[in-house]
C-alpha cells in the first residue's frame, strides 16, 4: 500500500494532469475557460475572488519555497530552521486564511445564487470539495507543526520535501512518507494533504481550473478596436437625416 500511495499514485495523477490538459485543449478549446458568472452576480464575486486568488498565490509561493528549495540551500545562506519556520508561518497563515475566506465566499455564492449554481458542473463541485480540504489540511499542518506540536516537531523539509523532489527525479522514496528503518513516517495530516493535492492535480484538466494556463498573450498583438460615435448624421443608425439648422434645444 505504501508503494502505491507514495510511488504509483503520484505518477498516475501527474500523467492524467498532462494527458488530460492535452486532450482538453485539443477537443474542448471553447470550453477552456472559467465559465465566468459575473453577469449573474458581482457583489460577492468582487470580494471573494481577489481574496481567494491572492491568497492561493501566496500559498503557491510558500509551497515552492518549502518543497522545491532544499533545506541545505537555506542553511548555506544563513537562514536557520527556526527562522525559516517563523517566516513560513508569518506568510503562510495569512495567505491560507485569505484563501479559505475567499473560497468560502465563492462557494456560498455558487450555492445560493440560482443561475450560478445551475452553471456549476458535478466536476466543479467535487473540485471545490477537494480544494477546500487541501487548503484546510495545509493550514492545520502549519499551525499544528508550529504551535500545537505533539510528540516533537516534525520538519517536513526532511521528509515531505525530499519525497516530492524525488518523484520528479524518477527516484521516489516511499519511506520518506511511510517511514521505515530510522526514517520517521510523516504525520497523518501531511500524508492526507499530499494525497489530496495529487488527486486535485488529476481532477484539474476536467474542471474550470484549466483557466490557470490561459494567458491573454494575444491581447498584445491584436488590432485596435475602433469605437465610433453615435451622433446623428445622414445614413447613421441613430438618424436618417442631418439635424435642422437653428437654435439648439435646451433641456
């Protein structure tokens, strides 16, 4: 089971992530969108969307620093483990809270506004549930690992991070997550967070999350849009003849 969870399952999810996006782009280009619902409701959207997107951007930056950058590198430049943990909590907790609050508002809006709810697919509902669990577990791991530590602090940069990097080096080491020998197992919260995160990657191509890879690069090269005035003139859409000469009407 440990081999399946920490070696086979991540590769299955990543394969679905890559192949699914290629399939979606090839056969569903017109569906490659967020299916914007701003026309149905905009007040809650104006609050929830910026909170969620800026929060999740901060979470992504934190994950990049924690998973991709080795601890040996931060040690070399003089950032101790304690200092790194303080920085991670100072940036990660506010970003996570912003993401949770924004996502809560967006889910509430999608559930209570009739037209928005009708435009929500089953895949999107499942995606929202998994995404909410991933964010919640991430915040819980950060808080529990730094404040409510039981049985000694777990340094995920010694376990989860090397395991994550080993996947992309095609040398996955399941013991870094499941434990074995002198290597301690990752706490359950970290294990669930990792499994659900990879599950979210597998769901990604089939939901509105594909809009993350939509960059409006064509806006820089498209021709200008010409706007014409609607003043009345012969042959125009707002008048069939020129206005009469004389005094202009007041009021």
